C-alpha cells in the first residue's frame, strides 16, 4: 500500500501490526478507526475471545490520547 499510494498520498503511510500489541507510542492518536477488526477477533462469544477483546481494547486505549475516540464499523 505504501508503494501504491506514494504518488497520490505521499504523506500517508501504512504499517502492519498485531492489534493485540500495537507498537505506537502511548497517547499517539486522537482517533482509532476500526473497520472489521472487532468482527474478525470476536466471531463468537467465548471466554477465549473475551480475553482477546480485552487485550485489543487495552492496546487501543494505550495509543489513544486523553480525549481520543474509538470509531467502530461492525456487524456485531
């Protein structure tokens, strides 16, 4: 995606990360937009999936700044 959009959006970069262990610095973002990650991680209500979701949300909370927003587009 970096190569694909370099000519039309040179200021935009793409990174691949584990949603459970985001490596951005704390308080890095004002908004996290989730399109499908929650659906992929939480396909059914099981104790294992609940732990995954808690880890995912903690990871997101860590990178959001104090007044940050989490926006989720989901079918759940």
